[in-house]
C-alpha cells in the first residue's frame, strides 16, 4: 500500500489525488488530502467569485474524487512547526505532495499603499467568499468611487462584484454580512487600471465581456488609450486571446452613448500607480481619497516607460489586484524570486538534489498563473514522477494508518462527515434567511457545525 499525503484540497490537490488513485501502474494507492481549513476545495470555494456558479459547480467534480474510497479528506490540519511539523508528516507517509497554492498577494511598493481604504484584492475576495481568516470589513463603507489596480481576471472579478446589485448577489452563497454591505454600497464609479496597454491585459475575453452584460452599468473606454497601443491598429500579430480583448474594447470605445446607468466601469490603460493619496483632515480623515498614476507609453519591447505626466483618479476604495504570491513552507526549499518551491517535474529539489518523497503541484510549483483546468496537466506531471519513484518510496516503513498516528498526536481532523455537516448548516442558514446556501464566515461557526456530524 503506497500511502500519500496531499497537502491542500484545492483543484491542484484534488487532481493530484485523482491522478494517484485512477492509474494502474501502482496498485493499492491510498491518499489523505489534508487542509488547514475544515472545508475542502481551496480557491474554488474561497476564490472563484460567488456569481460564477458554473465554475463553482466544479466542486461537484472535486467532491467525487474526495468521496472515492481510496481518498480521505482530513480538514483542520495545519502543517507547520507549531502544528504538524513537515518532518513528522513525512514520517507518516511514503510521499507528501504540497499543493498549497500561493497564499499571499503581491505588493505595489508605492507610498500610501497601506492607507485605510486601500486593500489587496485578496482581502476583498476573502471577505465576500466568507474565508474564516478574513475578519476585515468596511470595504465599501463611505466610498463613492473605487480604483482597481491591475487588469487580470481577479481585477475583473472584484470590479464585477462591486458593480452588481443586491438582487444579483442575493442568490449566491455570499455571507450575509457581505451581502448587506454590498447592497448598501454607494460606489457608482469603478476604474480598473492597467499599467500597460489593452493588448497586454491579462484578463480573458469571456470575463471581460461579462462586464458589458452587467445590468444598469455603463462601460467607458477612452479610444485615445487604445490608440496608444501599437497593436491596436494591427492586432493580427497578437495571440488570439489578446486580439479578442482588443476587439471587445474597441467595440465599447466606439459604441454610441447609452441611456444613463446607475454605475459606470472605466477601463483605463497606460497608467502606472505611483502613490495613494489621503483625504484632507476632516474630509475622510487620512483615508485614501485618490490614486496618482503616471501616464506611460510603450517602450517597443512589451514594457512601458513613464512620461512624467500624472493623473489622479478619485477613490475612497482601492483594491490592489496585482497577482498572488507563494509563501515559504515549513521545511521546504523556496525560490524567493518566483515565490515557488524549486522542483524537477514536480519532484522537490533541495540544495540542487532531488528530495526523495517530496513533491509539489499547482501554484506553489509553477507560480500563480492559469485557470483551474491548468492544474490537471500540472498535477499529472507530478503524479507521473511520484509513481516512477514508487518502488523506492515503498522501501520505507510508515504507520499502518497515519490517521491513528495523527490522532495520537492530539490532532482532531475534520473528516468528510464533518464537512458534510458544515454543508448542511450552510443550507439551513440560507433557508432561514430566505436564500439558497449561505456560507458560514468564521472558524467558530464552521467548527461548531463540523462537530454536529450524524450521530454525534
Ligand atoms: P494576473 O493575471 O497575473 O494579473 C495581474 C495584473 O496586475 C496584471 O495586469 C499586471 O500587469 C498587474 N500588475 C502587476 N504588478 C503591478 C504593479 N506593480 N503595478 C500595476 N499593475 C501591476 O493575476 P490575477 O488577476 O491575480 O490572476 C491570477 C490567476 O488566476 C490568473 O491566471 C487568472 O487568469 C486566474 N483567475 C482566473 C479566473 C477565471 O477564470 N474566471 C478568475 C480569477 C483568477 P502586467 O501585465 O503589466 O504585469
């Protein structure tokens, strides 16, 4: 029996578990999928926007894997020196695959970044996704204009959620407190700002188009900013996805004015953030009030250069959506420049040599890029490496059942029945509020719900 621990139950972790049990090279593989949260699915639960029901429904595919008799979900287990040390985990299993994603956000490194009213998009996403570590609130309170810095898919998500009304958000599983706050939001102007040109934006066309379909929302694109982009006049040399983005933006820029709408989304380009400025005392009292951008122009090599001309955009809410970043893991080597764990085809590389029995998949392996499906081939590569190593890995003795050993160490994992109890509690909460499923937003309520397993 080859016993494997997968750390992290997001898409990369679950696809790794699936790859390990759905193969015929090594019979008798058993996989424990550990997660520090009592809930599975990682960013599918805590990152995919609540109004993206179709992508959210991927949870059903992931569920099938976690319900396989050869796979166990063990939630509420954190790997770390003060919890379950990585070295101890390694003793309990023949192999450990780290699929922990990219847990933090990148920084802008400009003055004013930490002003009240300036948040990372991750903090905003965690709040409306009911992440139990969130704790933050007051994002939209008192704000009339918002600036979203960055033009990736996360920027599009947070822009769209800011622009949606209560009627559209209510059917989602958004926690009640976030729904109430967003329903009362007075934010009517949202600017999403890229430092480079429209042909270099990272969002995908499907997500971009969705902005144009928002009810009662006007999309504003300045044709002059599109023209700054050399690819605008001849987009034929662009990859298809970028070309489609340019076409959509071009359509919006040349569209005749529509009926007045309650909200507007301005898509801005060639503006590099240089400073977040606070409101004057008594007028917002030290909270962010605008963002200063420097106008940029293409440098001919895919980058931009500054022009020394500046523009301030009003914003009492700033969401910095400039990408995620991996964090160092207990006991594992770390490439600080890329925020990833060094590896060869998924095998962890320590001091230039392969570390036997340690693997990575997902964002901690390749960096925070790609859509959910990108994790399939990524996990497959890691699984192939692990199975090639199986003969060697099996030579090491491990406990008969690692779960018994974990319990003996005083750990009390939330098992599948506990997660199902959380799901029931979320359905009950939604019913009591006249909504569908509504997520529990804090550790106490999640753990209390998990304890109410059938028969407990
Ligand atoms: P991303 O795609 O890497 O986009 C980051 C954006 O931030 C880029 O526009 C980047 O501009 C900009 N940026 C970086 N540093 C900056 C700085 N110092 N100043 C100004 N702008 C800066 O990251 P993401 O949006 O967080 O998405 C992460 C991954 O998740 C992506 O692969 C994305 O497709 C995926 N995702 C997918 C979906 C979906 O499929 N619906 C939803 C959410 C996320 P430059 O290009 O100039 O660096």
